[in-house]
């Protein structure tokens, strides 16, 4: 893995880690260095803003933000940086993640937060999207992603072959 940290992975609570860890494993598989933090949009808003304001100067290229409930973390981070922010709505609470999905996907004009799936696909897709973004400026990473897509296609072809026989 390269020494230069390119992705910031922020979660609103350490209870989000078992889910978020799946995305970090994808980043590791691709050799993308990342940092991880627990920062709350509501309990530590000044820390959230400081984190996003300094992200670019610290060398980050993409921020992934996982939050449940009101899920304002992605928006708070996006409000204070020019870097792409990818939001992972975390399932839980009375609405089982629907509130987090709505909060993450309904950002006002001018404050984009790319939103991925609620559930276990969310952190995996967030990591893959971060890799695609980084791949626009990194040919080696782009080639790794092409190989990954070929692996996915091969798995589908193998599944089809099994089902046909």
C-alpha cells in the first residue's frame, strides 16, 4: 500500500465500524491508503468542519462519510471542502436507515454528496467509487479496477455455466 493517504473514512460512531470496515478492506485490496476517524456532525461539529477544511492540504483526495439517523455527517463535511464526499447511509434506529438515506441523498444545490446503498453494499460501493475517482488520475489504479471488473464478469459467466449444466 502506498504511504500517501488519499481517502478519509469518517464515521459518526464507532458502532458503524463493523459495516465501514468492509469498505476499508476494499481500499486495502486495491492498495489505497486511508485514514479512519470517528467524528460526529452533531456532537463534535467543529471537529467535523476542521477535518474537512484541512483534508485537501493533508493530501486527501476523497472523503467517505458513514452516518445513521439524521446522517448529517456527509453534508457537514462537504460544506467545508472542495473534495468529493461519498455518503454511506447506515441502517438502524426506528426507520432502519430510511432516514439516513433521505438525509444523505437530499443535499441542497451546491453541496453534493454522492450517496451509495444502505446496508452491506454501501461501504463496498463507496470504496469502489473512491477508487474510480482516484483512478481518473492514476493509471495503475485504473488498470486494477479494470481487472476487478473482469473478475466480476468472470464470476457471472461461471455462475451461468454452473446453472446451465
